[in-house]
C-alpha cells in the first residue's frame, strides 16, 4: 500500500512542479535568474534515505518512472530526466550508506543530489546544443537559484513526510 502512496505523492509533486513558477512573484520569474523545481527528485531522495534499505532500490525505480514522465510532460528530449534522476537517486542511495539518516545528512544529500542532477542536465543540454550558457553564467544564474529554491522546498517537505516515509518502510519490512 505504501508504494501506491509514494507513487501518488510523486504524481502530485510532478503536477505541482509544473505550476511552481506561476506561484512565484513576477519580479522573480522575469528576472535573469533561472530556477528549475526538482520536487519529485527531492521527494525521491527522502525515499532513498528513509524508505529504502541497503538491499532495496525502490527510489531508483521511481526515479526511472517519474524521470520519464518529466521528460514526456515537460521536455522535448526523451530520456534526459529519466537517466539523470535514476543516476542521481542511485548515487544518493549509495552515499546514504555512509551517513546516519537524520535532517543534516538528508540536507547534505539533497544539496549533492540537486547539484548533481542540475549539472548533469546542463551538460547534456549543452552537448545537444539546447543551451549555450557559459559555466559562470550557469553557476550564478541557474545552479545557485535552483539549489536555493529546491532546498527551501526540502526544508518545507522534510517534516511533513519524514516520519510517514519511515513508518511505511517499517510496515514493508514487517510484512
């Protein structure tokens, strides 16, 4: 049952991240700063930290599926988000084995995950010549605002879902 709840939350976040820019003030939306909401990725990183065990990779599978949905719904290039989300969640799952699951560790993993995902997307889009930003412009005008916006979302989401996700993990392991 918890797997359906996780999928429904990911679907809800997928829809909401498409509307995220309309929730911001116009002065911020029409500035030079570019922010990309990675809300599904943030939630999947919480799943990787608090739901998955060392031998389970549920968050990776969700990353594959919902990364493909992001590609289909929001981008013109299929597979970019699918591969990026899957690889980032896999890396976060591996790094989680090195730290104790708490707010600080989850925050650091979220910073690493969003930075890695957004940088991978930039590199891929640069390679296929969809973007032509310089590295300096990318870092200042896209990466930092994206990281800040997604960390605000992480700080808001974490207390709402952490205990539920941990409880779902315990229910699955007890069955």
